[in-house]
C-alpha cells in the first residue's frame, strides 16, 4: 500500500475523527468500506428470508443439522477455490466467484415460481447461504489484506470494517421494510443487484492500487516494497488446508474461529427455539395481528439483527480503532470471549425470550465489530497465499466446523442428554473457557511472528 502526495481534504479530516489516516489513503479506504457495506447489506437482505423459510418449514433443530451438511460441502468448495486462485489474478477471481453466487440467486427466484414448498426451498437455500456468506466475506478480506501492510491495516481495518457493521444494520432494516410489500423470494433479486455493484467496486479499487504501485510515490511507514506485477499474478499452487495445518499460528486461529462459531451457533439455536415457540404459541392464541408464522419470524429476526448490527456499528465506529491503540490486536482478542462467558453464565442461571435476545445482541454486536476486525487483522503479517487460501479455508470450513459441532450438540442434547436452555448455556460456558485459552496461544504466536517480521517492533 502506498501513500500519495494529496493535500488533506474535508473527507480526510473527517475520517481522522475515527482513526489515524494519512494523505492519499482516504479514497481506497472509503471504496473498500463501501464494498464490504454492500456485501453485508446484500447478505442481511436475504438472511431473514433464510430464517423465515427454514424455521417455518422445519425448525431450529433442523437448522443446526443443515449447518453440518454445509460444512461438509465446504471441503470441496475450498479445494475448488484454492485451485481457481492459482489460475486467475485476484480481480478476476473475485468477479467469477461473485457472478456465480448472483446466478444462483436468480435460479432460486425462478424455482420459487414453480411453487416448491417452503420446507424444501428452506433446506436448499439454507445450505447455499451457509456457503455464500462465508465465501464472499473471506475473499473480500483476503483482498483487503493484500492491499495493506501490517501498520496500515491496524489503522484502516477498523474504518473499513465499519462498512460491514453498517451494511448489516442497513440490510436488516431494509429486509424488515421489504418482507411484507414485495415478498420473501423477490428479496433474492434485490440482493443480486447489490452484488453486481460490488464487482464494479472491486475493479475500481484494483485498478487504482495497481496504478499507485506503478507510479513512484512515498511509501507509508511499514509498507512492504512490492513489484507492480506481483498483485496481478495468480497465487502459487497449493491448498488452503495444507497451509493451515503446516503453520501453528494458522492452526490456532482455525480452532479459535471454530470455537467462536460453535458458541455463537449454540446461542442462535437457543434464541431460534424461543422464537419458534413464541410464533406458534401466538398463532394458536390468534395474536399474530394478521401476520403469517413466516412473516412473524422474519420480522422478529430482522428486528434482532437490526439491534445487534446497530450496536456493532457504534462499537466499530467509536471503539475499535481506539481499542487497537490502547491494548493492540492481541489484547482485542479477549473482549468477546469474556462477554460471551458472562452472558451464557447468566442464561444458564435462568432465561426468558428477551433475556436471550439481549445476550445475543451483545454477543453478536461485539463479534461483528471488534472481533470481526481483529480476526481479519491477524492475517496482516502473513503471505499472499495464506491471506487468500488459508483464510478462505479458516473462514469457511473451520467456521462451519463450529456449526457441525453445534449440530452434534443439539442432536445429543435433545435426544439423549435432555438438555433444556440452561444445559446448552452451561455447555457454552465451558466452550468460552477454551475460547480464552486459544486466544492466549494466538497472542503468543502473533507476538513471535511480528517480532520476527519486524525485529524493531515492540508493540502489536
């Protein structure tokens, strides 16, 4: 990443309210922020569609089992992505993957015209969404990591990640507006149109950064010196899984991400079960105010998403960059694990729908802001292959691996262990302790690798 000689303008001065930003960095940072904003808005526009279809047609337990199926499929998806990344440069790779998912949304819409039941469509769409959301986000952050040095990424990732939190909030809000007037399936086409804009932004950013590298400019402190053609070359051959198991630091991150999603998915099962029972109970009492069960679940879910994304947006905008400066990337690793630990300890003691609702707002709000930015920043010290391929493997397969373990827990808990809400929450308390333990291992390795990469560095 390079620094231009631009005179600081109004935009640059405004952005300095939220993070440290140098002249010449504002435009690319804003474009990346807009890109991830649109990606997450598209995802959250159709996430309530997924919830409405699966919970009305199947149930919270089936939702957990389908996560396991998607994790299995991701083994092949990651292998295909790694092979494709070794053949095409980054801008063409991102374009092709995104176009593939857009075409899928169009196909789902036309399948809905064939009057396929919501139960069948819910199963198919749920598995597809489980793959879609982790792949497009993983490749975006691989792209962002490829653009920035460690020093620049620590400063600018909190700003860029604000686009993700604001996109989630906007998408959930838009979904709440659209689900009644246009219907469930039409929202898929809206999301597809938004994804087309993301492709255009990727090319604009790529061409801008390649142009900067080809024009001699003053480097930002800490930025690696790279040849102009390096960023336009396909990645070296090799699979993402091989990279993960070969490096201790990556393996720790993979297990950390697995535990993160294991805990979060268990929490979503607890919340989803409460929502499902509430919807059917209100239907039996005739208190749905003219809504169908699908619409009630969709509106309640969109409301929950709106609140936790609003919290995430506030944390991202005003706290993340400051937390990075106060306690560094390594210290930021531990904020969410301790919040989750306290929340699930409270649920284990006694829970209601609204209590679970607000615990999940706090957990997801922190996860989708501070923890999200921290996870991506952990890759700034790694090679390009590790940023794209290993990151894709971790953010997809290992992320969904948490869903597999959650599905297993749900099956055993409901069928053999007679778990109630308190039982699932207590299990999450144990997982939070492991979560903290692997955070410690990651922090130690990050410190070692950073010192090796920058021998004069004394801070993370």
